């Protein structure tokens, strides 16, 4: 798989996107960049492809994460709209319990517990954006049990992982705040192609960035508020470059789930991703074991996301 990146204010990146559960709503903050998930598609109109519609809806950016509105059909035929985080690094479609109840979703298996949270598997319904209706069946789906929304940072009712849209082409247009989805081969892509390999079992896209003349593998994670990386790597950069701004302890957007209050924050002056030079990247540390060669089921090792 490849990603496509275009320069300028309306630049685009096209890429393809399970821990079983990854319900954090944690994006590498790239100014004036559009990250597009090309999920199971091709880069131009495929010959003979039937393109009945392209679904397009507004997309807000909250806490650096893209929030999209999906429409579902209730059992009585009426339409229910709900806000979802689109998370290319997510592991399952997640439904808030109140939303699941409103849609009449019933558990399809035994309860699952993880990190103090409770879930039950469910068969996901079809969803729509605009005139385009699509299946979510390529991903696991879970109902988050409890009286509160599964995330307290944004008022959302679900999480939509990239894996769920694997058969489709998806465009996240950050500058225009638009989210588009269509059948594979129905969206023409522009830009420079950048490798973004993935494993079909997880759908997690791996990209390569470089800094200090070294290359590093990262998970392309649209759900993350900031870039995360192994602590040993950040410590080595801090020691070698003491002038780089750094501090201990995360707050605001950098205070993401999984932190312990003693994180190392480091601002890297520049990283290269394909033809692009990304300036002033804030990176927050995570324990070294968080990013091993198989942690996020990527083709080869990653040092962060």
C-alpha cells in the first residue's frame, strides 16, 4: 500500500488503515496537511467500477482528532446521527451504550474487560455519510458498557477505526473540514505517493519519517493528539541535543491516556515524511515496551505513532 501526499494548503495524504480495543481518542499535528485513508482502493478510477455515490460530510478537528457524523437507521426506520472519532490506529468499532440501545443493538458474545472498562461484542449495523451507505463488517465491533460516554475529552458516541472502512476509499480533508467515503476506485487521488505498508489482519498503516539522517517507523494514527515515541529514543535525542525544548510531565493535548505524569516531552525541530518537512514536532514519551516490533501489528518495527 502507498500513501499520497500533496503540497500546499490543500495537501493530501492517502493511506490505508487492532489491538482488540483502542478506545483512546489520542494526529501527528501537521499544519495544512490532509491525511486521507485509501482503504483497500486504488489511486484512480478503476475501469468498470460502479460509482453510485460519494458520501461527504463535515469533519471537525477536536483535540487534533477528526470527528465525523455517521447516520444509522433505527429499528423503526428513523435516522439516528452520531459523532464518531475516525481513528486509523483503532482496533474496533466502538458504540456508546446509550447509542447502542437507541439503535436496538444486541450483544453477540460474552463480556470483555480491559483497562477497567467493560465491553460486549456486537454485529455492527450499516452506516451512512450523505448518500453513501457502507458496511462496518471488516472490523470487530463492541459496545462500551457504562453510564458515561467512553471518552470524556470530546462529546462523541463512538470510535470508527480505519479497519472498518478497509473496502472503501476515505479522504480526510483537514483544511476544508470534509470527510469523504466511496466505493474503491471512485475517488481520484492527487499527490506524491508515499509507502504505507500494513498487515491485513490489523489494517494499521506504517509510515517512515526521518530526522538526524536516521529513519524511523511510526504508526499513522489519526486518533492521536500528539506524536508518541519510545522513552529511550527521546532520552537519547535530549542528551545529544540539549538545546531542543523539553520538559517532564504532560498537560493539555499532550496528556493522553497511558501517561504517568512523568512523561518526557521533546520538541523536535524538523522531521521529513516523503517530500515534506514537518516543523516543530512535539513528541511525548511512552514506556519502551509500548512500541515493540509487534505491539501494533505493523509489518516491521515502529518506535511510536
